[in-house]
């Protein structure tokens, strides 16, 4: 019987978890993907590149949303089972709170394993490919990043304004302000121009313009018929690009030989990768413990559900805040695991506490 009711409740948990995860992921993915629509409509990005780039967002979204979706699914499922009196029947059959909570915990364990696969492998791989693709687009399709009649800032210190661009990539009304070398800022204006890809990176080929340079407090200018400007976005190749923390595997994040300046970010990312998947179990235990600890009410458990939802939201927000705090205060790192322990242990205590009925008075003996 125990196997049957475990399987029964787990089936009821699986479908809401999948639906909620798919819904939340789709909404946030759509919001993120909208940023790339203009690249397709106006700036030449292909549909294939769009699908490939946006699909690389899924691992990071799933990593974040699966524990939250499971928490909501546990609340929904156990409330429905209570409202339908199914849990009441199981309690009357002598099942303890721990036995009733077991299906939710097992689903949490499965979700934890899935999130560890995302955290330890798929997340760094997808983030690495996403940033490599973004770098490739910047270096090979520079025009994709330049909007008309907008002051574009493709890299720090470089401002580019283009009044008009035709379908063949020819540019008109160009203004370039290059302050990458702050001691000698350069401003160039040209009637026409074109972006040219060379083995050394993208170049601006400017025609009929003026070059102004401030050197040693004095302004000098030069009229030119043609001028070539280096606008490389990165100084190295893809393999030489410095990887961000979210692109590195767990061993790289805790590498003792890592850049000292980047070390706090690396370790914070590493601890987050370890701790966050465990919230699948922690939040599942919190939800099921709170719902099973209440008395049966035919009018529902909405007050308890709202309270539990607030507690779960507070735990998630605090976990995210701690992730950001330990970058500046590494001594707070243990607090990530302390929070997890508090949620899980307090839920375990509630599940281990047996309450009798509403009244503690003994039943009168028959005469």
C-alpha cells in the first residue's frame, strides 16, 4: 500500500511541476528573447542564429526556476489532496506525516539530481557557448550591433553614431568618438563609410571626413579622403577570452591558482552551484510540512498556503541576496548552508511532531 500511495502522489506532483516549470520558463525566455527580435527585423541576424542563441538561455532559467516550480506544485497538490479528503483518509489509515511527505521529498531528490546536472555541466557549457556566440557576432557581424540614429557604445570608451545604413551595409553620416586611450581622445566624422572584416578584426573604412585629436592639451585635426579605424571589440581570439564565473566548471571555480581579483566572484558562484539545487528538497519539505501540520478545514487552507508561500519566497530571496553578499564579504559564505539547514531541519521537526485532534480531552468511556 505504501508503494501505491507514494506512486499516486508522485504522479500528481509530476504534472503540475512540469507545467509550472514550462510556463515560468517560457514567460521569462520570451521576455529575454524579445531583446533579440530587433536584431532579426532590422539588423540582419538570421532566424537560425536567433533560435540557437536564445536556446542557450534555457539551462540558466531551469536552474533557477525548477525549485520554485516544485515548491508551488507541492503546495497545489497537497492542498488539492486535502480538499478532496484523500490525505484525511490516509491519515485515518495510520500514516504519519513523514510517510505522507515522502513522495514530495522523493520528487525533490529527483529535481535536485537534475539541477546538479544543470549546475555542474550544462550551465557552464551553455553560458560559454552563449558568450562565444555573442563575441563571434560582435567580431564578424559588427553592423548587427549598430543602430541607426542612436549613440552606440559597443565597448567601453568607444561611441559610434550612424545616421543611415542601406541594405548593403553602406553607412552615411558617421560619427566616431574613440576615448579608449583617455589621454588622447579622437573624434572622427565622415560622410560615408563601411564596416570591413579583416583577419585582425572589424575595421571602419571612412570616406571624406575629418579627424580631430586632443594631444597635450592641444587640438589637431586632419581632413581625409579615406581612413581606416580599428574597432575590434576584443583583443584576443575566442580561446583567449577571459571566461566569466558562470562559464567555468566547479573545479575551475575553486582553483587555488585563479585570478586573485576574480577569486571572490568565482567562489561565490561555486557555492551557489552547490547549494541552490538542494532547495528542491528544502522547499518541498517546507511546503509539505506546513500543509500537513494544519487541521483539516472544509473551507480550505488559504491562510496557511499564503503563509507558506511567503516563507518560501523569503527563503529564495534571502538565498539570492546571500549569493551577492558573499562576493564582498566572503566570511558570510557559511550562511548559504546555514539557511538551507534551518529550512530543512525546521521542516523535519514539524513533520516529526504528532498532533492529536482539536481537543486534547479523552473520549468518555461507555457506561
